[in-house]
C-alpha cells in the first residue's frame, strides 16, 4: 500500500499531466486528423494555444499585481474571477474565429469550452464543479469515434478525478458535475458538426 506522501505526489503529477490544455490539445490532434484539410490540425492546435495563453496571461497579471495569492487561483474569489474571464474570453474568441472563417468544428469546440467554464461559474453557489474532469470528459467526446484515443482520454478522466479527490480539491458530487458538463459538451459538439465534416472516403 502506497504511503500518503507518495500518493499525494502521484495525484499532483496526474493533475498536472491531465490539465485541460493538455487533454484539449490531444483531442484536437486526434479529431482534426480526419478533417478535410491537413492544415486543420494546425489550426486546431493554434487555437488551443491562443485560448490557453489568454487565460495564463490573465492569471499571471493578477498574481504579479498582488491581487491573487497564486497563479492557480486557489482562493474562492480568485477562482470566480478566473472562470468569469475565461468563459467570456473563450466565447469572444469563438465569435472572432467564426468571423475569420475558421472551421466550424474548431469554433464549436471553443464556444462549448466557454460554455463549460460559464456553467461551472454559475453553479459555484451550490458546488465547485471540477473543470479538470469536465475538460477531460469533453476531450474524450471530441476524440470519439477514435476508440483508442477516446479510451486513453476516458482513462485520463478517471485518473484526474481520483487525483482531485486525493488532493481534496473536490468532493464526489463536484466530480460528477464536471463529468456531466464535459459529456454534455461532447454530445453537443457532435450534434453541431454532424454533416459539416465530410466522412472519409471508403478504402478501396
């Protein structure tokens, strides 16, 4: 049986490795691989980087100004500010991408990401939905129907849920809420893009 200290170290590592940016980037690579153009994969990755950079710059500016204790926004008021900014940043980014003619699937994924964060923010009075779990579940939905990739991301979702419990960042109800938000976003994405991305031609 693992010692408590070792378990905490593993949980912290899992929480870092299964960060929302990491799983969304992985899902973007998998999903965009079947797109109508090879450039779609790079477009999807670039959008994930831009989205993450905006959130990170905001967090760092708050920390350096002394308004936040840590860049992770661990305090309740810090988390509320971060989620409010991130939700609107992602939604505005989605609008900008749509106006620029970006792929519909990319636009929808960013808009739904903003929706996940916004939903978590609106639910904050009742529970602190796990966004780590939400985005891991969303990434699993994005990767489907690539069975192997979706399976790996599903395992990552379970692992990060375990890590958040061990680190005492969330209780089971908050993990369940996050998983439901992510699953709903994944289902919505497939409904939105159905018919917009041509199916690959059958192999002779």
